C-alpha cells in the first residue's frame, strides 16, 4: 500500500456479521486484531500512522475523512477499510457510537 491508496470494502452478505466472525476473518488474514470503541460523535483530528491499518466495524458507524483526496467514507457494520502508512485521515463517530477491530499489516 502507498499513502492515499486506501481501500474500502463494504460488507455485502445478507446477514449482519458478528464480532466473532469478523475476528475469525481478521485472524485468517493474519491481522492480529484488537478492539477499540468510541462514544457517539467523538472526533479524531487529522493524523497519520507509521503502519498500515485495517479496520472492520463491529457495531455502530464511523466516517473517515481523507483530506488530501477530499473524500469521506462512512463505515457501517462489517465494512473494511485499509489505511496505508502515512495517509492523513480524520474521523467522526456516528450517532450510535462505534466498536471496531483493528489490525496492522
């Protein structure tokens, strides 16, 4: 992955995934997942990481902003987002809060 070459993959199965299923998927992808959560409408200001990040939403929603690309992507339950090392991004949690699983590549 190169900076700003993020990849969004929406959950397309008919049924909503469980946390256990998403954990299994991430472990199968060798992502060593950890969990984090935020309250409704929490905000992360623009920042970047020195690692590639993969996020799956377990519950709630979160909108990631990609200022350099002038794009926003809202993730709902089951959706996956890859954020490459060095990609400047911000985020705002949705009205129901959010629980995510995160792994690093």
